């Protein structure tokens, strides 16, 4: 039973690489290559069946759908995303095409198509790494994902041209999809919090997005991404993303296994992969300097570029349509770039800190609007994170303390609160440079209301490093996390559910001060 073999090897090697500090996906890739090698030296045929290919495809669709759930249009329609992606694509093709033609003695058309395939970066790997580090909404994460989406759109165009096919006339229906957003929002509200919510996500990602877009001649990957993006502004979009987490993770194992099981390469394929791997740092350097040209700071440019310093699974898709004879060499190239890129990206912040003194001088004197230094002026109370908890705290505080201010790392959320009259500005509390440029002369207390534990820990540590001696308070769901937040420098970390119970009890105890009981109302 091949499924049992896949699961066993994937778990075993995934656990092995995790124990040495590497992402499990490196183990899944290794498991695929090991299975391919065993198939070559034994009589047991272990190959990527239709079932595994289908699972892998579903994993990619679900990943892109969850990326869409966290996607804001502002992250795409910006000069650094559109300009950076198009300039990088053009320069890469202009340099790689003659290089491949001369070094490999291949015709110009093949060299050009190979250059296109190598110009893309991996949406799957970058999104998974950024999501694992909870940096999809950080500024550098939004820039990287925006560039990847632009690359994916370019890949879709190339595949259509190479295949000599064009979308059907029914593809124009896609432009009317925004009209369905109110209906999708009502379906989200009606689905509750359990299995119906998961099924709704699967319906939108796999059926309407995947099969629906394929039916009109468009990419299923694009469909999954579009339907996710249509729900990005719903208050429960992140709940849906969390509900799909386990399903998506299991299916993605199939994607990485499929790459390795694809077959062992010959010497020419290995040589091609080795040369391509030597060139991949130049790809990252080009992204770095292009983003600097769009006024990003060195840190944001470096982290975004590092996320994009790899080759893409979309290159394999392009090759399957336009260059089937080059599919194995490209598959090895993509797989090896994953093995190298994943662990480096895991240490991206550490790597930047080591080289920051050399990279910072390349920064432009003009700063990007989202990366301007922040001065809190006469603010006395600061709320960090404007989700439901942060918003409730802010609204309660402003009744008694008008000198209250809030920060959030989501530009769309900042815009929403500003339109509603709240004093909220953009600020990424997980960005070390944010703390270096933050001026808070009058702040007396800080509320840490970010959604993840790492953000709260980083904020608490950096507040104390800045010499802040005021009161820091946070909330969390778990007692062990509360202890870690206190150790990081917070004065107190309350357990959300416990405090909810206290609030409910307080409502009961003070009920006579608030309103008459139902029995009293009935008597009257």
C-alpha cells in the first residue's frame, strides 16, 4: 500500500530534520528522494500516483486560499510590488537567456523559456515559511507575497501563450465575482464555528475557486487565491484560516513528497541544478537592491528578498506545458533550492542582525510611508494590536483617558479604525527597527493585544530595553504563555477565559445596579 509507505517515510524524516532545527518540509522532500532511490535499487515500484498528485494539488490550493484570507489589496497595488516584480522578471530574463544559450548550447526559445521558469520564486515555500514565523502581515511579508502573486500571474500568462490556449469567453464572469462578496459574508456568518466552517473553506478553495476557474480556462491556483482574498476583510477570516490549518498541512506533505518521488536525476540534471543553485544568491541580491530603490529600509528589503531567494513550483508548471524535456532538471533545481532556502529563512532575523552594519548604508534617505519613524508625543496609554480585544480596550480607555493611542501592523485595519475616528497608526511591533525609531516620552502604560504570543514577547522585551519603566499588561489563553510574557518584562498577563468568567460574575453581582430582573419586569 503506497500510502502507508509515504506516511511512514514522511513522518520519520520530518521528525528527524525537526530535531536538528530544520523545517519538517525539508524532511518531506528528503523522504521523496529516498523513496525514489529505493524504487531504483529494489523491485518495489514507488512512484507518484494519481492520488498523491491530487493530494499535492489540493494542498497548494488550500495554501493559496489561506494566503488569500490574509491578503489585502494594498499589498499588491503598490509601487514596490508591481515595479519590483516586473523589473526583476525583465532583468532576470535578459541576463539568464543569453547565459543559458551560450553555456548550455541550446536554442534561444528554449533558453528564454528556461529563464522565465527560473525567474519565479516559490509561493508555497515563502508563504509557508512566513506563515510559520507569523510574518505574513508584517510589512516585508506583505511585500514578498505581493511580488509572488504578481509572478504567479505572469506564469499564468506564459502558460497560456506557450500552450496556445486562451481562457474561454466565460472567463469574463470572474470580473463579477466581487458582487458575490455580500453573499459569501452571509455564508461565513451562517456557518458557525465548527465543521460547517471547514466545509465552507473547502467549497470555496477547491470547488468554486479550483474547479470553477478551471472550467472557464483559468488557473485553479488563481481561483483559490481570489476566493480567499474576497473573504480577507471578514471579521472571521482568520478563524477560517485556523480551521483549515491541519487539513492544509497534511495535503501539503503530498506536494513536497511528489517533488522528490518524481525520479532520480542524471549527471546533466545534477550539473544544471548545481549551476542554478550557485546563481540563486544573485536573484536575491537583485530583489534586495530593487526594493531599496523603492525606498524600503535595508531590513525590510533583506527579509523580503531572502523569502524570494529560491526557485518556484510554478517553474515546474510552466515546464510541464512548454518544456517537458526539462522537467526533471528543473524539479531537482527547485527541490535543492527549497532545502537551502528553508533553513536560511528560519534564521533570517539573525542573519540580518549579523550583516546589518554593512547593509544599512544602502538605504535611501527617503523612507517608505509604511516605514516612517513614529513619535507618540503626549500619548499616555498605548494599545498594541487592534483586533477585537485591543479595540475594546481602546474604546473603554478613551472614555477616561483621551491621550490614548493604538498601533497595528495591518494597514487595512489601520485605515478602518482611522475612518471610525480612532487614533491608530501603522507599526509592526515585531520589527526591531520599529523600536529603534519609536519615541514615547510620555507613555505610562502599554497594553499588548496582538494576536500571537511571539509578538507580545518581542514587544515586552523591547519596551524594557528602551528603558520603559511603566506598566505593561497583556492577555493570553494559556497559563504557560502568561508566565513567558511576564518573564519578558510585562507586569501582568491575564488569562482571557478566566477574565471573561470574572466579568460575567461581576455582571451577575451588580445586576441590580444595571437593570431590573426578568421577574421584576414581568410583575410590572
